[in-house]
C-alpha cells in the first residue's frame, strides 16, 4: 500500500483506529478554533490576549490549510473533492484568515468551520441520521414546485395588502412608503410582530387582525406540503428500506443493504 493510499484510508475513512483518531482530533481542532474566534470578539479579552488570539488563529489556519492540501493530493479525483460540499466548506474555513491580511475583520468569518463539525455523523457511523437526511432532501426537492407556487401567491398577497395599508394608514401612522407597508405585512402575516409599525385607524386594525388569523393557516401550508411529500416518498414504488441505516433498496432481489451490508 502506497503512502497516498494509507493517508486516504486514514483521512477519508473511519474504519481504522488511526482514521477514527484523526477525525476526532480534527473535530476538536475545529471546535477550539471556533471558540478562539468567538472569544476574540469580546473586546476586553481581545485587548488583553491579542497575541494569543493572533497566533492561535494562524496556527489553526496553517493546520487546516495543510489538511486541505493533503486531501486534494490523496483524492483519486481532486476536482470531485474540491467542488464537493465539504471541500468548499473546508476552503471557506481557511480563506478568511488570509483575507484578513488585506481586509480587517474578515477573520471572524472563520465560524463557518462550525459546518465542518457535521463530520461527526461520519465518525460515529450515524448512518441512520445520514440516511434520513438524504430522505428529507429528496422530499424537499420534490416539494420545490408546490412551495414555489405557494410563495408566489403569498408574495402577491403581501404586495396587495401592503399597498392597501399604505393607502389606509398613510405616513401619519408610519406607513410612509409601499415597501415599508409590505415589510409590515410580512412581519404581521408571519406572526412575528416587531411592533415598530402599527395601524392606527379602525379599518387598518381590522385588516391587521384578519392578517394575523390568516397567518397561522399560511404557516401550516408548507409544512403540510413537505409532510405529504415525505409520506409519498416513503411508500413510492413499494421500495424496501434497510432496518439498520434506513437506506432505500430499489432491487427486491438484493439480500444485503448496499450501504451498510445488513441482511435484509
């Protein structure tokens, strides 16, 4: 086994003792680097421990840069890793520190490293959660058109109601423009209710009451669409599901799960 193959098994796999150890150490390094960035944002600590934060950040960035380069080097298809979701996140987690040399303050964007903590699913073999995550993504993709039509309808509603409230309330009650009135409509229909703008006329208050009540029904619509699609996806085509990792088995003749090897 060549050096690249050994490193590939350790860095990209968790089936070996060293592979598991590498990922656990990596997770701790990511977590500590995030803590450093968060603590550095506190002004008293920033002034008192400036050098510590500075050198710590560059140390973590240096380590993650080496890791990123090594991952590219040992990948059978480097472009596949570079343009993968984790590859892009890995790159974005080190770029801000280098940008901070030219643009002050960009290093705080390093908190994007928190996304890399999702590797914990791979480390502890939580295939169940990964399988269910893929299942939800498929359901969301299938629901995209329905939700898009729904959102388009909501967009028309908030524009119409916002315009009506602009005419009824006017500048005297804070509705000094149609965009601001639309903002109020969105805040009200989602039942957030910041309270920075409120209607003062009886008609405006009546309309806002109706919007609030309708808002509860509107919020439930996307949930119903996605829930219905999840149910349809689960029973579509009478596909089998692995009892261990819950992967969908398309071929009824298969005796073992293609993902985890569990006997079906």
